C-alpha cells in the first residue's frame, strides 16, 4: 500500500505557471486526474514520477522524496503520454529489457505481457503496433516489477472502445489489489467510469477533489446559460425573471435574443415552455450557450 | 558501472539500418579513395600520411564520433523514450558510462578499422604510418565519444553542433588559426601517433604530455558532466 503526497507543489516554465500550489494525497485505489488541455496534468504527473523538479513544494511516496531518488522506482510504474518507445524492438524484447533494468528476468516480463494480454503479438516489432497495442505494452513495461504506485498519463488516448474497456478492467483490478493507481484524462465520462476518487485541475490549480458523485453534482448544479429567441423577448424576460430558477437575463439587441442564466437546471427546463404557453409567446430558439468543457471546469474553479 | 541492458538498447539503436548505413559510408569512401590513390600513384609514405591525416583523422573520425556519440543518447532524449531508462532504479552515471562505452566501441570499429585497412592499402604500413593513424583514431574515438555524448545530453541540436565542431573547428579553423590547434582532439591524437610513427611524417602542434593530460581531462570531465546533466534532466510535456 502506497500513499503519494503532493505538498504545496508549484511548477513554472519561464513565466508560464503550469502547476500552481497544488496539495493532494493519492492513496490506494484508482484516482482520476481530470482537467482540460493545458491544465497541468502532465506536468503534475511528471513531478509525481520524479521526472521534473517542482519549482517549490515536495512530492513524496510514503515519506520518501521522488525527485533525484532512483531507488523509489522499485515502487513506481510509469506509463508516459508520449508514444516513443524503442520501436525497433519487439514487444517482448522491450518488456524484457524493462524487466532487466529492474534486475528481473524473462519470467517477470512474460507475466506482465500475459496480464495485458499481448502475448499474441509479443514477437512483432513495436513499430507495427496499433495505438492500443502500444499502450498495453507500455502498461506491461510498467507492471514488470509489481509496483505499488502506477502513474498513467492519458492512457485511453486514441484507444477504440473495446481496448478502452479492457484497460479499464485492468486498472480497476490493479486498484482492487490495493495498488495506488493514478491516471489523467480530460474526459469526465472516462474518469467517472473508472475512478472512485477524482482530482480536478484547471489552469494549474487544484479545483476540486473527492468522490465522483460530488464532482458530477458540482458540474450539473452550476448555472446554465441559454440563448433564447421568441416572438416576444421582453414579455418572456419579465415572466422568467419572476421565477427563482432564473438568476439573470440580458436582452441582446444585436443578436435579437435573450441570454438567460438559470440556477436550477431541472426547474428551468419545465418553467420555460410553461411561461411561454401562458403568455402566448412562441419559442423560436433555445440553445445552451456554454456547454464546453472549459466552462464547466472554470465553474468548478470558482466554486 | 556498466549495464548490459542499457548497452544492448544503445547498440540496437545505433546500429539500426539507417544509422549503420551512414556509419558505413565514410569508411567505405576512405577505402575506395585509398585503393584509387594507390593505383594511381603507387605506394608513397607522404601520400599515405596525407590521406590518413587529411581525410581519415581530420574528417571521418570526428563525423563518426558525432553520429555515434550524439546518437547514443540524443534521439532517446528527443523522443522521450529515455523515460524507460530514467524510471528504473539505475544510477544516472551508470546510464552515461554505459552509453559512453558503446559510443567508443562503435566509433572505434567504424573509424580505426577502416583507417588501418586504408593504411595497409596505401603503403603497406611503411614507416608504421597505418598503425600510427589507427592508434590516433582509437585515441580520438574515446575523446570524441565523450564530448559528443555530452553534447547529445545537453542539446537538441547535438548533431548539427557536433558536425560544425568537427568540420569547422577541427578541419578548417584548426588549420588556419594556430591557437585553435592546441584545443583540438585531432592534434592530441596526432601527438600520440607521432610517437608511434617512424620519421617526421606524422606531426602534431602539441607535445605528448600536454596531449595526454588534455585527452584524459576532456574525456573524464565530459562524462562526469553528462552524468550530472542526466540527473537533472527533466521530462516536461510536449510543448
Ligand atoms: N517544457 C515546457 N515549457 C514551457 N511550457 C510548458 C512546458 N511544459 C508544459 N508547459 C505549459 O504548462 C501548461 C501545462 O501543460 P501540461 O502539458 O502539463 O498540460 P496537460 O494538462 O497535460 O494538457 P494536455 O491535456 O494537453 O496533455 C501548459 O500551458 C503548457 O503550455
Ligand atoms: Mg498532458
């Protein structure tokens, strides 16, 4: 059982702050590191894996520092985001080499290849592998020494649904065995399916942390914005603002539309058609205007 | 200090098809030139020394050193696959030292062996010229490997920088500016060759003691510094 502690860690590149004063503790089981592109997930994982020095703060695994401490790799398995991996070797040669570098042999390599079900292609050159196959061989190389901490950066990127499911099963199994598994993703559904615990980072900051249900609630309860066009915008606006589910309305004269902000999503969706009917107003357009992931995330930061 | 798995990975990367072709091209050219020269002018000690000194030692050895030295680590750092070495309980200096040994071995094989063959073709090792230049190539292989391995560790443009050093500094600048010659791996290895060859055909601007000290110092310092750099090498995300 291993616990990874990230304590007031920041990292900047020149004057770009990639990770900003993050403190979190990752314990046994599967944890998802969720955040939009450029949020600092890879930077954080690189620091967790001892491949990047924090500008300030410390990362420790069960009390031992990970930066400049090669011995810690006896306990860490890493699945990097980048593709490159000695493409001129066969899958088996690659995993055997990784085992040897841990002081282990072909037996450990064979076991790891069996775990990821890659025996059937193990004697093909890695350069001929599909993305999913590469991912599994990377996974095998990270598992050869039976590590207690597994770090995976965007492991599902480019995988087809079947490969994704297989890898999810495998990671779930690793978590159930008591390993500490941390993976990053920018897709909420992906993280939700797999992780018991979620850490959200946005723009380098630690935005939210906790059980996936809590995170999901934070995301769905946020104010929703809609663009509404109707036969009588002003009457509709007056009627909507009278209800507590509506927290703001703006008449966008240039667009010829209303911009409505609703706090109670469920109530607002029944309110809008009802109010329109009562006042004899025809609704022409109703479209959510900020469903992008970034806006969801930025809401979380503010929460 | 030496890890056989790191060595194996490095050999396979260096001797992959494309690189092996590049590594083999210059030695082949040297031997073709030697055969042609011998056919045209017959065996002549001065000519032999000119070809081996002017082409083999001044051009071929440093270029092979650049390819092997930077190639032993640069591509891995560039494409990020070095993470598979760094994520192991393996001391960073062990990785550097092993890669140095491999780079030296490859440079020696692809530069000293053809130099010897070319020397034998040119004048049948008259006045020990073939042996002298072969030893110079062996000595230079060590220093070049260490220098270019360091370059491969610190710069993304190691190959270009290495070639600029090899061709501009060693070959061109060195022959124009007297001072530059003192700081030249080529001149240091010539000092060793001078000792071996008979007569005064093989000369160097540097004395043997100075050359020896500088060769050892450059090799040791470059290797030590490369180990240090690898220790603080950071793997940042793709920008
Ligand atoms: N080596 C670097 N030099 C300069 N800036 C960097 C470097 N690495 C990362 N950054 C910056 O730090 C920020 C975080 O990058 P990071 O790669 O950690 O994000 P990410 O969450 O992994 O994104 P993605 O989902 O795209 O992989 C970005 O603004 C990025 O441009
Ligand atoms: Mg990333």
